């Protein structure tokens, strides 16, 4: 090659784009995209306005039968435009951008993240941070937007049967209540947590002193709950919140004296009431 020869200029337009080719297998794909993306986000916090956390994110679109593939990098490009803000206020806009950038009719987003609240122990008043696992699941099909808030709340339950048949004591266990909610009004994560904890035998705390342990132990003893009681109470409490239209609640008790867990699940809709 002579010194006067130059390599051909490489541009985006000159590179092959196999994802834009046609496909002849006549099989649409329900969802295709990216998952397992760890990304810093900002969510609404009832006491502090906003909270910074790190989410595990999935973004996807529906792919028509005639399209060979989608452009995965464009999901990240859209996410970068919102600078990590991910609240119910802008989720619809994020999905609209995905529809536009990826030329898709249907777009989906799922974000799973830890959420922290400051909690005072019931007797000593010492404060500590409690962690709750939360989920945002949003979709936009055409112009129809859907959003589901998910919150997992760990609590204590005490067995009513054990209390009734024992001369002293009763077995208790840690329970996890997984709540998913659709609503026409805004619902705070903190309000879901508070509602669930009020339905249990006792709440959980990250830090307890001796006087707190006495308080919580006796509180649980005075409020025995079967897993059936727990899921029914949770639905009964949350369904009267402003705008709530749909609830799915699942409670699981890690039994302390059995080699199994006990669970209960309810799905409720305002349209079926």
C-alpha cells in the first residue's frame, strides 16, 4: 500500500444491520430485550422526597413475526436519557421512548430494588434502617399503560392453635408477605409496608434492645395469626386505600416447628367485588 492510499471510511450506515432484516418463520416474539442490568435509580420517598438505590432492570419489547431482531443498545440509550429517575411519574414516558426508538408496539420494564426506611424500636426508640425488596412492573401496549407496585414485607406471626393448646408459650415464625398493587391514585411504598405490618402478629426491626424484645414478643403473643388470617387482613386493609383496583397477596410462614412452610394467596379485583 502506498503512502497515498487510505483505508475506506467506516460509518454506521456502511456496517451491516442484521437486526433490521426480515424473518420468514412467522413467529412473533412476546418479549425480547435485556435483563440483569444493575443500574442506579431514584425513587420517591415519602419522608425524604426521593431515595437513591440500585435496581436490577429488565427492558423488553414485543417483536413482530416479520422482524428478525431488535436493537439491544437502544434500551440503554433510553435509560441514560432519564438519568436514573424511575418513578410512576415518568415510567410511561420511558416506555414511550422505547416504543419509538425500537419501533415497537409493546414495551415492558421491570425494576427490582432494595428500599430502606428508618424505623424506631417500640420501647427504647432507637432508630435503624429496615430493608424491603420492591418491584416496579410497567408496560405500554400501544397507548395503554399499566403499572404494578410490588413490596415484600417481612413480619412475625404467632400460631393461634399453638397458643390455645399450650400451657405456656406458642410457636412463632418469620413470615414474608408479597403484595402487588394496581391503583388509579398514587400509592406510597411506606403505606403498603405500614398496612402489612399492622396485619401481622408483630413487625420486624433491624435493631432491638432488651426492652424492645420484651415488647415485641408480648405483642406477637397478644395478636396470633394464621397465614389465612394474614392474607385476608392484608387484602381487607389495602383494598380500601384510595384508588386501589387490584391486589395479589401471598404470605409464606417459615414454620419454626415443622419441616415445611405454610402459605396463603389471594388475588382481588375491584371489578369482581
